[in-house]
C-alpha cells in the first residue's frame, strides 16, 4: 500500500536516493549533498509517496499557499512509474494549495506526461541561469 504525506524533515539521503532511482538525478546536484540539503531546507511543501516506509516518490515545492506553487522536483522511482504516483503527488500538492496556480518546468523526458494528466502548457515561461546572461 502506498501512503502519501507531507514531510517537513525529509533526509537528504532519501531525497538523493529517489532522485537517483528516477531520471531526475540527471538534472539535479546529487553529488553536492550541501546543495541538496539547502534545497530541502528551503522547499516549504514536500509531499512524499512511501511503500512500506520506503520513499518511492517526492514532490518538492516552493509556495506562498495562495497565489503560486512552483513544483520544482517531481521524482518517482522508475520501478514505480506508470502507476499514477506522480499524478497523485501533484494532486496532494494542489490539495495543500487550492487557490494557488501550480507551476512546473518539465524535464525533457517528461514533457509528454503532463498534458496526459490534464496540465496545460504555458509558452510564456522564461528563465535565466547565469546573472551574466542578463543584458
């Protein structure tokens, strides 16, 4: 049985493990534990999926709970994918922030997934990685 819950003290070891078991580790600093810890410290809404107390999925968000929720990490262990766990992690996140718009940037391998579960694509998104890119 899979259980979903809000966790305020998810360990960096468990978080790194599920990132590695999913495809998200390719784009996350899993070899920088201090950086991972700060990501956990500053994510103010973390929803987990566990089976027999083993972490199999996580949705880590930053939110003001009323206007916007940025779902920055959605990771599900590859052995558990295609079972609705990612969708349920998103649902549980949205239940915590019902008035806020839930926003995410899709990983390249997941772009086709989000429209299948009812999410809308927004073409007006912009980003900058390096301050020197700002002109």
